[in-house]
C-alpha cells in the first residue's frame, strides 16, 4: 500500500513539474531569454573553421577528425562555475566507459570566449588529462581557442546560444555536450553537468555507426549570476524555492491522506464484528 502511495505521489510530482517550470520561467531574467542549446540533429558542423590548438598552431576541425566519433564540448576557460562542472562531469563519465579518448573516440573542447589564449587551453588540457588518467589521451583530447567569427559560426551551427555580460565580464550560457559522427554530423545531445556513462557509451557507438539519435528532453542548467545590489537574483531563487517547496508539500500531503484512507479502509474490513450480549469468560 505504501509503495502504491509513493508511486502515486511521485507521478503527481512529475505531472506538476511542467507547471513549476512554467511558473519559474516567468521570473527568468532578460539576460537568459536568448540562452540555451537547440538540438540540430543530423546537421553538419562546419569543419573548415580555423582555431588554435594548445600549442598556438592553427588547425581546422576537419584536421582533428580521424574517422572516429567526437565529443564536442563548448566551454570558456575562465568560467567561474558551469564550464568546469561540465568538463568534470564529462571526465568522470569518460573514465567510467571502456572506450578511451584518442583510440575509440576523440574529444574537442572549444572556448567560446575569443579572449582565451592557447596558454589557458594548454593548462586546461594538462589538468583534465591528469584527472582522466588514460595513457595516450593527449592525442585525442583537443582544447581550442579561436576568433569571434569562427566561434560564432560554430556555436550557431550546433545551436549553442549564449550572452556576454560586460558588466560582470562573464558569459550566460547553458550546460551540455554534443556527439558528432566521424564525418562531423550532429548525432546526439546531452544536457546538464553529469552524464550517464551508459548513455555516453551508446551515444558514441551510435555516432560511430553514423546513426542519429532522437531529440532529448531539455532540463537546462544556466551559468549566470546577478548583481546582489539589485536583489534580482535572490528574488528569482526564492520564488523557485518557494514554488518547489509548495509543490513538494502538496504531493507529500496528498500521499499521506491517501495512505491514511487506505489504511483505515483496510482496518475496517479486517476488524471482526462485535457480538452483543456474548457470554464472557467464566469466573473462577
């Protein structure tokens, strides 16, 4: 009974989740309204775009494609929050699958900040190769920088929309990675900062066979901070927290009421009838 009630409460929470998302979108700041990741499945990535690798050498995306599927991640190297979480999550998932970067697949990480330098890219590569701990991965994980024109063409091609916030010297952007087929076609999108190793493994296998995945639900995480003097950030967060708390309490309350009613009905059915004037036990 309790399990049925818990399942019912969970179903209720899932059903009202879109209402929460719609309500919280009402407080979404203007800086985030053009930020997100659109799925451009089965669309080609412009492989002739030129970037700089960690050594400062000019390379094209095509020159890095070696007949293997590719994980493409977009991150700027001085991001204070989300980019690091995405790369950490990617590294963790890659360590958990049997394939190795540089052997069965490659990884291309491109900064979308034109101010980033090859020196920063080299430092990032060193850090993440140390975390990845797979021999030979240095030949298969590339950290690139580029000019604004190349960055814009790439981000538009893959559906990565972001805003630069000059007053904070930061970017507002979403979190996710893409998987490309060996010929540079978008095969799969993964959202968030943690990636299930099993999903990533099968995504790479599908891309290797040039299969295109299906669109996935977008549970978007954004990298953005408010100026605390405006109180806008705290207002948005408190609204989301309050709404989430109300919905959680509602689901929990309904679950408790339902469980109580079911328990009461079960007890009433199982209680033996009282026989009036029945003889009591004999007294000694």
